[in-house]
């Protein structure tokens, strides 16, 4: 499995990923820059804000009430694909997903 992270200035970084791990864990394990994850993945800081490419919206789990609340605290404006990387647990149907990183997190 793999996920591609695309920076705000267009650079792409495709990294291997493991089923059952979060997008945030994946970025930390592979040194992907652009996500802070200050709370360690507890959905309490919004510093792992990403925008999932529209082609992948259908495979995402629903946004929880807690994630919805935290998305109101992001440094960059929220978009239709805004999610917190700590809340996206990777599954086989997410193989190849494109994730856009904002210009800043906090």
C-alpha cells in the first residue's frame, strides 16, 4: 500500500503505508513534512489538518463529532476534503490515496 502527500507548492511524496495505521503515524514514520500532530494523535489540536483529494472522499469514514469540532480550529481554512490525519485509519481501499498538505499547521 502507498499514499501520496502533496505539498501546497506542488511537491509530491509517495510513501508506503500499513493497514490499520493512521495517516499521521504514516507521515511520522516516513519523515513527511507538513504535519505536526502536537497532541500525538488524540484529536485535540488540529495540527494534522489535511485535505483528502475529492476522488477519495467516498472511501473515508464519517467525521466524528470531536473531529468536526477540531476542524474548526485549523490554521488554514477548511475545505470540503478537510480531515485530521490522526483520525484516518488506513484500509486496503485507501491504497493510492492522494492527500493535500496545507501551507501551515499552527
